[in-house]
């Protein structure tokens, strides 16, 4: 059973979603690859990333996102975890 769009949107605004962002660098580390976003929450330069799926580890999520966003097949074993952070986007007030 699926929620209607309105209820689904409200649910997404209310639950915590795990996401992974990637810091993709050149081999020598002198350059960083970022993308230009055109939508909320950050319409600016941003790291490549996206939502984690159930069962993903941070590395497997990054490998999946690299494939989806850049067409790169990078084994999860090649991805190095750097840090974890928690952000909350205040998009609407509580009633």
C-alpha cells in the first residue's frame, strides 16, 4: 500500500533520512569534483550525494551514487569513510 502524495510529503518532512555525500578528488588530491545544484535545499555548488537505501552501508551507498550520478563503477572497498555529520533543514514550522 502506498501513501497519497500529500501524506508521503508530510512523512518525508517528519522522518530522519540517511544520506551520503562524496568528496571526490583527483589522484593527487589537488582537485575536488563538485556539482552545480539547481534545486532546494542548496541551490549552489555541492558534493555529489544522495539518500541511503535500506541495507546500505555508507560505502555501498557512495558506490551506488557514483554509478548513478557519474556512471563510474567504483567498488565500495575503494571508498574511504571520512566523517559523519547531522544536518536538519528547517523547511517548515511546527503547528
